[in-house]
């Protein structure tokens, strides 16, 4: 369905609440919680459809906190030689989106509004 990813943002507070209930308090669990809390803050800030984000500093701060916590999880997994918490170029792009949000709401500048079009083309070609 259209905007499925945006609608899934409502799951973030539930994940945060559940993680708080099972979190043991060790560094790993705290990094996961920090990442989820940052995602929650990012989703809240992106709730606006205004041209400029009303709470842009919060969005930028939460992107940074998300990336810092994810990086800690990535490094911990690497040290333990576990294939988990992989970093991708999208993390770099996310930082650019956060910086550009100073100028314009990222929801209004999405580069791939027709990204799902490839699925439709593939289905028609088969």
C-alpha cells in the first residue's frame, strides 16, 4: 500500500516500550534503546508536512543519536565477529538528509517518489 513505510512509524513507540521492559541495562541494550528513542524522535519531527520542519533541531539531533548508537552496535558486533548491525551507504545519506532538513522538510524532497514503480514494471514483464 502507498506510504506503508510512513505508516509503520506507529510501531516505533511500541518497540521502545517493549525494549524498555526487557532491557537489561548493559551497553548493548542501552544502545538499542537509544537508537529506538532516536527513531521515535525522528518520526515525530517528520510528522509535519510544512515546508520547513517546525522542530528541525530535534530531527537533526535524533538522526545523530541514531547513527551514534547504531555505530556502537556495529562496532560491538565487529569486535565479536558477529554479522549484525551492518552499516550501509544509506547511513551516510541519512546524515545529509538531516543537514539538508535545515532548508526544507525531507518529506517534501524525497528523491524516489516512484520507487515502487520497478515492482510494477517487473510484474508486467513476467
